[in-house]
C-alpha cells in the first residue's frame, strides 16, 4: 500500500471515530475521549499528507521517470 493511501486511511479513520462518538449515545467522558482521539488521529493523518506534499519521496519520482510505456505483445495467429 502506498504512503498516500495510508495517510488518507488514517485521516478517514479519525473522521469515523469522531462520527461514531457523536452518533452513539455514550457517557460524556467516553464521548469526549473519543472526540479527542479522533481529532488526534485526523491531525496525524493531515500531518502525513502535508509532509508528503512538502517533501515527496525521491524513490517514486525516479521510478516514474524511468518507466516508459511498454508495448503489449499481441498473440500470434493460430490459424
């Protein structure tokens, strides 16, 4: 799984924690804890995304420039 996918999943899971803490009727302390935990997870995911934008991985840039479109081999006729 790519680093962009991981960061996006972390952001999404933080949002889901926040949503669940709001929708389910829980005691105030548990609800507050879940809200803060979801906020922390979301902020961490955004931090990972910003870090990737500011300093992209060099390995992926090299592989993108080296890869050229390859022609697909077509099957030979069997007639």
